C-alpha cells in the first residue's frame, strides 16, 4: 500500500514544478529579455574596442572582472525587478486567485515562484557567462596569453548565480507581505545593498543587529577568477550550505507570511 505522505509530497513537488515552469515561461516573455540582449551587445562592443590595445594578461583580467561585474550588477536588478513583477502580475491579474483556489498550498506557490526565477537567473548567468567566456578565449588566442581554466570560470559563474538567487529570495520575502511591485523591488535592492556592505558593520555598533542578514561579499566570483584556480571542495560546500540555509529561511518565512495574507 503506498505511503500517503509520500504521495502527498510527490504531488506537492509536481505542483511546485508546474508553477516554476509557468513562472519561467512568463519571465522569458518579459521586456527584460530585451535588456539582456542589450547587455550582451554592450559587452561584445566593449570587448571589440579593446582590440586596438594589447595589455597582455591584464586585458584578460579586465574583461573577466568587467564581465562578472556586469553579470552581478544587472543580475541583481533582474532578480529584484523580475521577482516583484512576476509575483504581482499574477495577483493583479487575478491569475493567482485561480491557482490558489485549486489544491495548491501557499508554500507550494511561493517555492514554485522561487524555482522559476532561479531558473531564469540560471539562463541569464549561462548566457552572459558564455559570452564572457568566448571573449576571454578569443582575446587569449589573439594575445597569446594564458586563458582562464574552464573549471575556474564555471565556478565563478556558479558563485554569481548563488548570489543572485539570494537577492531573489530577499525580494520574494518582501513580496509576500508587500502591496505593490514597486515597493517590493526597491526594498529588494536595498536589502541586497545591505547584504553587500554587511562586512563593514561593527559588532558593537548601533547597526550590529544587521549581522544576522546574509553576507553577499562571501560570494566573490572576481576573487576566484583572479586566483586562476577553482575553490576547494570545502569552500564550495561552505558557500552552498550558507546559501541553502538562507534560501530555506527566506522561503519558509515568505510561505508563512503569504499563508496569513488575505485576498
């Protein structure tokens, strides 16, 4: 006889997967897709402009740092803006009401949204990462310089994705109780900024309570690229564990708050 609990969890995972797939489809139809194309074109044009100069390995480092910086900066904007827009577009369009009147739990809806946005950020990271990697290989061959090892570059991109999904988790937490997409997206960006400056907070200062907030400076992809060698397994495991704890905390709080929300 099948275990009812196992059957319920299987159905829950299926509903989360369906909501995630629908969220990803809606995300790909956003006008932000045009922004991604412009970012990619800008990086290509900027790299082509460096052809007139020969800085040796320093140029490759500049391309890598600039590319990862653009990936992190525009990815943070995408994580906050897309999360808020996708969440509130369904609420304002009453589509969320139709979903929640079916046997879909509130926590399944929240986690489905997060998984869909995480998939969007993975595609964003993969697209810009492939462009940056191609530029590094191309210029490395032209300059006769040592190219960045593939394992190092993939680790750097993965670390950026971890950071971006944390920003999406912060924004989704705000969305669970916020009344507008504008407030949620702005609050998400402010929380991301706090997470970036968290290492500079003093333990005994008035803002010491903010030390419970995640430290996004730990996800330093540029440092990994500069070291020219992949992080140790222990370091990667520590970052993944740190990321997982905060994702679960954000998702759990957002699920609880959204469950208490009245429509």
